[in-house]
C-alpha cells in the first residue's frame, strides 16, 4: 500500500504548526552576529552563527531579523551599555522567537538582548589572549624595553587621514619647549576587516628601518568601540609585544583597555596624550641635561678657584724656594769667587817670582852683563867667534868691549898658543 504523501507547502505548514504548538514562545540563545544590515523600512536582517572553538569553522547558522520598532529600542540600549553599535562579529545573548514560514523557512526573530553578555565576552576574549601571551612569555617584553633619554625620532602607525594623526603632529610641533621631533608616517587601515593585516604590515616596514627610530606610536582617534576588535587581536598583540622598539599606544578610548594597550610599552588615552608623553619625556631629559650643565659649570668654577688658590700658594712657595736657592747659589758663587781669586793671586805671585828669577838669569847671562864684568865679545860677520879654528888670515873681526867696539884684521894665526895677531 502506498504511503500518504504531502506537498512541500503542506509539510512546511505541519512543521510550522509543530514548532508553534510544541516549542516555547521564546528562547535565550548565544551566537555570533553576521551580515547585519538594516533596510529602508528600519527592519534589521542578519545571520546568527556558531563556530567550533578549536577550528573556528561554522557549525550552525540561522537567519534572524529584528522588527524596526524593536531594533530602534534594542540598538540604542545595546550601544549605551556596551559602547559599540549592534553590528557584525559580536558574541551576543539574545531572546528570540522561533519562526517557520512556508515560503521563507526557518528564522529567529529577536525580541530582547542582554548587553552584559557581550561586554563579558569581549573581556573574556581579551583575557584569553592575554593569558596566551603570558604563557608564551612575551606579555611584558615591550614594557621592559628602555626608552632612550633623547627619544625624538618616532615612527607613526596611523591612517594618514585620521584627525588623531594631525592632532598628534600639531601637539609635537607646538610644544612649549621648542623641542625638535622627527616623525615618519607608516600608513595603515585602523578599523574594519583589513585593519589587522594592515597594522602588522606597517610594523614589519618599521622594523626594516628600526635603526632610524627611538620609538613607535600606534594612534587612532575616536570611532566606535566595535572598531577596536583589531587591537584585541592575538596576532597584532604578539607582534607589538616582541617589537624591538618601545611602542606607545593611543587609540582614542579612555574606558576600553585593549590587548594592545596591555602589551605596549606605554598606553596613552589619545593621540594627543601620546604626543604629550614624548614631550614630557624629552623635557625631563632636557631639564636633567641643563641641570648637569649647571653642575658642571659650578663644579668647574669651584675647581678653578681651588686650583688658582693652590697655584698662588705654589707660586709663593716657588718664589720663596727660588729666593733661598739663589741666595745659596750666590753664597757658593761668592765662595768660589773668593777661592778662585786667592788661587789666581797665588798663581800670579808664583808666575811673577818665576818671571823675576828668569829675568835675573837672563840679565846675568846677557852679553852686556858679561861685558861689564871685563869680558869682550868677538864676532865675524855678526857671528860670535868662540874658537881660533873658525878664523883665517885677513878675516875682519869685531871686538866688543864694555864701552865700545874695535875692528881688527887677522894677519897671523898661532893655533898652538890660541892667540891671533892683528
């Protein structure tokens, strides 16, 4: 016997009746929002999905909708409580009624929402990422980096059109101390699906030029809290945590502390606050340098005064010692001079006596002295004749007496007797 058959519409009506008759009117369900959109009538259409915790693959999906009057009320309430609009990518706890339409099939109609669940999920996800970073030993690496004293070369990761970036630059350029800062922008998308990849790419480019910079500023001004999801990303966080330069974050939300804020070297509330951080840091350094300069000048002056005093004392001592030395040298010179004079006088006396004795000897042996004693001196041609052997007949000789000279001619020689006749 053939089983009874149904048309599709009949089956769908039976399913609809079964759901209506056997299921409660509403359920609280946990799911992630996807493809949230609002039409021109104000109705909100979306999808609810569930992902596997390990593989992140979708394991369940259902169409959803929120009527315009309900959506207007719930969206305002949700944004007030969470600080972000009701949008895609949120983990939510919503109260839904289960609907089944013969033509449109299964769907969930949202009648209420619990914002505290979403806030808790965001916080829970942040804690999970922070715990993972801590277990990997990288959570505090960037915070432990020293910020150099003269930190004025800053790599900036931001959207080039962001108002926060302009505020940051203006604050630096108008600092009251006239301090010089050098910045370079590394553009990145700071919200939306592409933001995570874009920020990491900017960090990688900064890394290539890390030797030219002292620190990195990641800034983003204002915007919805929902746009902060990329700053809770594990991938962004681990890149920042392990970056070799100190990273200062200023993403424009005072009450939301993201994972990026936790791993960064320093967290500032806004881009302007980031600029103030660098200004204050450099101002402290400048103040310390001025203090060191004043101390050096003061110490130098003290040393100079002390050295001048010591030099004056030494100069007086040198003068005194020099005077004593000169006096001693003068006494030695005077003593030596006296000794030399005495020695010279004795030497002169000895020489005088020697000359006198020589003079007396010379006088005694001189021809004049001999002639005065009665002797004569015979010469021939100016040469003294001492022997007859040197004479010949007809030689002319001169005989010098005490009182004159006579000239004679040799006429006869008698060598036996030793006499010559003239």
